[in-house]
C-alpha cells in the first residue's frame, strides 16, 4: 500500500517529512520511491492533501472504567448541587430493581453556591436505590443512605477519610482508600460488564486516532478484559497494562516480567499511589495538608521488589511533598534499578517545588502527565494552591530541564481524546479565556512527541512504534489537514479522518470524500 499526495510527519527529527509512505504487511516499508523495490503491485491511497502522523498513544487511561462511565449518570460540568441532583433523579428511574445507580464526574469545588454533597441530598432523589457516585478525580465517593447501609458501619480504612458531620456521623462522602475499599467491596463491576462496555470504548478510541494505551485499571483485572476482546477480534489497539503494586511478589514467583505478552497486550508496570488529589483536597503538600497513601519508605520497598521482579513502577503523586518523597525513594534505590534499565514514571506530577523539578531528568524518571488537566483544573488550582500554581502543571519547565514527558488523558477524569490533549498542551486553555500560565506552553511538536514517541519509549517499543520509519509498525492516524501549517488557535479545528493499526485500517478506511474547504 502507498499513501501519497499528502504530508507524512514521521516524528523523526532527521527526516521529519516525507510525501508518501509505503506499507508492506504490518510495517512501514519506506518513503517516496520505496515501492519500486519493496512492493510488487501496491494499492494507492490518495491522501488528498491530508496529514499522516504516528498513531496516538494515551499513556494514562483507566480504560474499562472510562468505557463503563459512558453508560452511567454523568455529572461532569454540573455547576451546582441542584443541577447534579436533577441529573441523578432522571437516571434513578432507569435502574433495575435491586440494582445500583452508578455515576461519576461531580466536583463540589465547581458548585455555586458552595456546598458539599451529603447522603441526605441524595436520599431525596434516589430513595431506596443504592447509589454510588465517583468524584471527577476518582478519589472521592458520594453515597446515599441505602448504599452506606451495605457496609454495616465498616467504612474506615488506613490511608482514607470518612467525612463526618458535627455529630460524628458519616456525611455520605468517602475519600481515598475508604472510597476505593467501598467501591471494590460493594460496587465492583463484573468482567462481563467491563468487556461489553470496553468493546464500544475501543471503537470510540480508535475513531479518535488511538492506536495504543497505557491502562491503569489493573486493580480491576483489566488484563482479562483485554484478553477477551482480543479473542473476539475486537481489540484494535495495543495495551501496556498496569498491575497493582501489591501483586509484585506473585508476578515474581511466576517469573512474569515487564513486556510479557504479545503485540497487542503486554504486562507493563506496577502502579501505586503516594497521595490524593486537588479536587478532593487530599494532595500531600509541603504545608502539611493532604493524605499519605504510601510513605517514602514503603515506595522504596515497592521499587526494590519491582526491580527484583523486572518491573518498573508508576507512582501517582500530585502534591509537592508527595512528588518529593517519590523522587527521594527513586534516588535511594537508584543503584538497584538503574543498571536494569527500568523506565520508572511519576504520574501527574502536578505540583513541584522548584528544587525538585530538575530531579526527574537527573534520576531518569519520566513525568507521565496529562496536558488537559492544566486548563481543566485552573480554577480549583488557583483557589486551593494559590501562589504554588507557578510550580504546577509545569510542562515547559520539566521539558526544558531535560525530563521525559509522556501525555495521557486520565480518562474518565478527562475525556479520552489525544488531540484535545495536544491542543491543551499547546494552548493552555480549553475555553474562551486566555492561556493559564502561558509560560508553561509547549510547541506542537513537543506535545506530539509526548503523545506518540515517548509513550512508545516507556513501553520499550522505541525501535518499532511511535515513528513512521522503515521497519516500524504501521500504526498511524490520518488528519484532515497538516497541523504544523496552522496557527496554534486553529488546532482545535483539526479532525481525525482514519486510523490504522499494523497496516490494517481500523477506523474509516479510504477512499474518503474530498476535503472540505
């Protein structure tokens, strides 16, 4: 197959642009003229002036959770408690007798007038239907009385918070480990539910140019979901799968190391948490606020055990203290993992003290960030973190320091939409307002590198994915125009036309209608 009459952006600095792309089987065969020797009778695809890029990789997504969220009550964007309750009331009638009402996306910091959710407010619209609503940051859970009754008072868990009123009674909100313990015990989805939702989720993702994901739902045993989709023939993207850190010894006993699997699904890395989040006000900060989920010493032990098992670590760290202690743990254990070439990462890295920022590059720890979080969180960050926002979502500063940046969505916290993430990294705004901390903007090329090249490097695929070079897998996305020829403000107008995985069209195969405009 020859893709021609367009612009092919290879993401390789030594040969950034070619005018045609030859594909043989599942691989890129070469650029202009290669077909004369590589392909006997190639099909020709007229790009019609469109642009080809390496396929997008979402390096931080809770995929089955995001897929399930498409079918649950959606509270993202609610501007008040009353608006949230209206949506919940409308969904309650659709719950089957004996079933749960599930939902997500509320963020009380966005509500006006200011108020906090309570079980009493939920009870008014849900009655006896047990209801569990995850916050937008996925670190708080809002329950009604019927749901709380299921726990029979068993709510407290180390590393978590049960929010209580002045009488000491639970308000209906659980945070961090308390939220997750309740969710796992009482509201956990079945594998059949996850497979059914993820089947449709894959279709949505590939329509947005996604060819690979780094999945964070290892705690849900997502590996089984991916294997079933692959067996069905519905897995049209590549998966680098997380495993909960507490399972490291089991993997070591089975001699399962990072990279175990096949071209579509592989075991990737251990996942753990240092602290909470901005929205739940549980991020662990140098001022003493926040919730500690994993201590520095505990993380150091996880890193050591991971190194013994041949598994890198991805650790969630939001606050400046959480990030410092995560970096301390990687530094303390550096001599044990560095010779093994393990590619560790800190997830989010949202607030950094100035003296800690250059340590990512110095230690060789990747910053796995989410460009969309910066403009999405701007109002809450200004309210809760004040002057600290100069060191928040510091993507330009991290990159200039030499740190490796990978970009993901954190879906369902933000939407699984890599191009929207690229735009957020370049523009630092998602609405009509000007850029938030414009000094932290990235160039288009830098944002794309973080969305194509770096995620492939993190999964040790840098010699076979992430660029459009001879011998690399033909994972690519076709855009309706060349974004490099646009002004930054025009980038949100770009659309995905088609997606290819391993030389096979997975979304909207050609021929295409003539490009409009």
